[in-house]
C-alpha cells in the first residue's frame, strides 16, 4: 500500500469519492446516490470492478481519494469483510487528517455502535482478519481505528423503514450546499491566510472540549463571510454534524425564524421539523436534540439578538461544539457571551493590489504597464475593501485603458456605485433616525475631526451622540482612532454622500465641498451646491453647509441663500466669497465658522442663543453683535 497522504496542497480533480461494498449496495442505494449527485452537477468517482483485479488496492483508487473534496462512505453489513474496503477506508481517514478530506458516512442497515465497537457482523469479520493477518496486526489495528473514527462522525442511518430516495437527496443537497460555500482558492485566499490562522487559534479545537463561540465582526464587504466559509470548510469534518446558515438577516426577514430552525433540524439531525409551529417550539426541540452532539454551526450576517437565541440559544450544544457568528454589529455578540471577537481589517496595499489585478486581468497578479498607474488609483479608491476590489476589478476586466480612465473619472464625479454601495448601505438602513443623522454629519462634515469637539456640537443638535456614536462604532460604521479622531472607511463616507445626493435639491439636508476632494469643480456635490445657493433653492431641510474650498472662489448669488434656511444648524465657510452680502443667519445655528468673514459685525438680527462654537479667523470683525437681551 502506498505511503500515507502527504501534507502538500491538494489539487482536487473531483468532488466526491464513493466508498462502498459492491456486493451489498452497488445496484441499489449506491447507484441511486450516484445519480442523485451527478444530477446536481457534482463530479463523483465510483470505482468499477475492473480496478479490483489484484489483492491490493489499486493506486488509481488511492489517487482518486486524495484528489476528492468529499468521501461518502456507505458502510453495510459486510463492509468489514472486504480487506479492499478497509484499506480504502483507512486511506480516507488518513486523508481526512492530512488533506482535510471531508467524510460523510452512511450507516446502511447497521448502527454506529456496531461499526465503532466492531460487534455483530463486524466482530465476525475482524475475528477472521486476525487469523489471516496474525503476522501483521498493525494493519488490523489500523482498520479498527478507521472504523472507530467513522462511527464518531455524524452521518445518515438507514434501517428497513427509511425512505432511501429521500436520504440520497439529502446527501446530495448537503454536498451541493457545502460546495457552494467553498470559494475558489485562487480568488479568495489573497490575504486570507493570516485571518484563517487567527480564527483557528481563537476556535482552539485541540485544547478545549468546551462549547466555544467566536464572533467575526466588521463592516460590509470586508470579507467576513468569505473568512467564515474558508474556516468552516477547513474544520467541518472534525464534527459530528455541521451547517453554514447563510444570510440569516435576509432569510429571517423573508421566511422567518421557524423556517431556519427547521433547516437546522434537517441539516444537523436529518429531521423534518414538521411538528414545529412557532419559534419557541423550535428552540425547545433544538436544545433537547443537540445537547449530546458535537456540532459546528455558522450563523452568517446576523443583525438581531433574537436570531442567535432562536438558533443556538444558551447551553444547547454538546461538548466540543463550535459556533461562528458573522455580523456588522459588535453589540449583538456581547450579551450572548461570545468568547472572542475577531475584527476583520481591510487588506494592506500589497494584498489589495494582488486581489484587484487577479480580478481585472484574469491571469495571476501581473498587469500591463499601461494599466499600472490606473490599477493603483482604483486600489487607493477602494481603501482595502475586498468587495470593492472584486467588483471593480471584475467590471474592468477586458476593458481598454480609455474605458478604465472613463470609469475612474465617473467615480470621482459621482461615486454612487450600484454594485458596491447597496452592500454597504445595509448597516446604515438599520440605524435609528438620530443615528443616521450623526453618520451623515460625520461623513459630510466631521470625518477626521476631534471626537470630543464633534460630540459637543452633535449634542447641541439633540442627536444624543454618546449613544449614537457608540452604535455607529458597534456597527463598524465609525471608529475613534489615534489622536481621538473620528474616522470612517472612504467608501462608507462616499456611501453617506450618495444618501444625501439622492435627496432632491429642494429637500437637500447637507451641502458641502471639501478641500480634500481633488478636482472639486468636477464633483456632483459642487454642481449641486452652486445650483442651490445661486438660485436660492435651500429650504428648512438644510441642516448643514460646509464650503471648504482649496482656493478662493466667488459664488455668484441672485439673493441671500440663507433666507429660506431657518433650520440651518451647522455653517462653515472657507475660501468662498459671495457676490452679495448675506445677513440672514438662522437662529438654530450651533456651529458658525467663517474664515475671512467680510463684515465688521454679525447681523443684528442674528440670535445666537443656540450657538456652541464660533470661529471667525482672519475676519474683518470688530464687534460680534450689538448688545441685546436673549
């Protein structure tokens, strides 16, 4: 028999290897299963009798095992009487350890106990093997251990009352679903190696036999689901049962929690769950039936505490079980008692460029010289967000340099990318109204500003920033970085801009032009600001105006643009000179910052009772306002 499987990277040539005792099941269950798998497009290896002419297992079969993603082992009553089957099984178990081959056992008219303890027909078979191989008991012991390991893996048990057609469909569906969650290594392992290692360390599969839950937390598009999929597929064969529940947020909204509970019962316990009529019944059933099972469960894209309670509860699972929860909201994980939380960070520049080029050029990580500068510009635009790198790279694949330049120019003028922003906006849409207002203020006005200063301004606007900013942090929409500065990912900021720019001109809540935006005159924000101010289109809906231009610019006015903006709370003017004197300041102003203010005093009509910050650097001011009683 060849040497055991090496630990070198595997090249999988087929999806499934079928191991079975031909005389027992070839023309019935195995044949039905083979067709159920192939009908789903699953590439399945089923040995033919021509491979079994010698006494020793054929090298072709060993190679087929090593190059398969899954092995379905159909253990029937006479399985152990075949030394060929036992050699095959031993190699499958070896590949499980060294090549991460995933095993799905089927106990065909036998019990796990008979297989694991080698009793009944299995005991008789091994009594005979010990006589024949008395000079090579090491081989016999290896067969026994292999059967023992298979018996400990959760699988399908068929007896005389089982509906074989249903079971074959369940197995095919299980494998199909698992394959669906196996991303292409070439496309998705860029930058993922250290993340996978970190997750394996947090899961601590070797040292702890307790039940452990790990949260994967991060902003939309950062790679949480991809990481969970890669980890799940690497370790799921170490558990009696496993399932990856994808899109928990969406499925619980559309199909309900009871549907998801029934899915878990079917996938983990092969039970229909027809007796479950509400989610509390589902909780009771799952708790009662899973407490003795060592399971791996991934809950992907969780956005409500009730989802966790309904699907994994507390103290439901057997010893050694592991739960992975991906979410955009860190706060959901803390009450549940998650052992560790792994925050997924953006890709560094090197890995980001590799991923982008993989998608954009479809030939490894090389790029043509003409595209080098543009590639780096797109990577800078994405700021290390994997979703954006993949979407933009794929959209640009096969396009000319001119088309790349046109796409980049469009992004600068109108960053509302229809493929990226919907994924990012999910977290924003789940916010309360005041939290949305805080997010938009930071995106349009305060990114990079001192947290304490902004907190005072937002508090004066009655936005309750202590709670609001904390919620934004929990949902990975905002961070407080070194220097006590408020920060958000560039694409989250642009998503916030797109929300505001989606408002009609007459209802626009925020007007801004930033010196940090290159070529600001080509931006849609500048166009809209000019139109609204020049034509006096502003209304009470305008909450803030920040005009911070890189160079002095005159804005031509037909009338005082602030006359209709009585709800204006935030006003900052820098390097913007108006063609007409503006004196109609809102009494709602909390922030007034005007560089080189052109008058010697503020308007006499201005009532600054709500003001918390006033800055008038390099202005002509001599007297703030005439004495008055507020």
